[in-house]
């Protein structure tokens, strides 16, 4: 086989393989995006199940807390050593507290 025909065979083989590279790159990019999305979803789900849902259960359980709207999550959404308590709304104030729920600290 001559050198010229060998180069044409290499050129044809390279042309046949080149469409696979963008496809592999696209699949790799799609896989990394899917992995990042799963990681973000996992962090959100962990915060939701360990902090937000228990907080909402506590707020609903006591009728005195119906005027309070709050959220909770870990600091930076991943630092489990500190909790962020976000008090979003307090409606009404003392008009919802009955007299028998107010304790007398002074006496």
C-alpha cells in the first residue's frame, strides 16, 4: 500500500469517528448536569425532612403558634452544625394569646 492511500484511509477513519466526539461530550455534559441536579435535590430533601417538616409540625400542634410563619434550614444548606431559623411573619401579636396562657414571672 502506498503512503498516499494510507493517508486517505486515516483521513476517512478520522472523519467517521469525529461525529462521536460531540455526542460523547453532550452525554458527559448531560450526565454532569443530572448529577448536579440530584445533589441539589438531595440537599433540599435532607433540609426538608430534618428541619422544615418537624418545625411545621410543632407550629401546627400548638394553637398559640398559628400566628407565626417560620422556615428552618442548615446554614449554607449543608453545614449541619448551625441552623438558620427564618421567622417570616408574626401576625396579630397578643390578641391571640388567652389570659390563662400568660405566665406570671414576677410573682
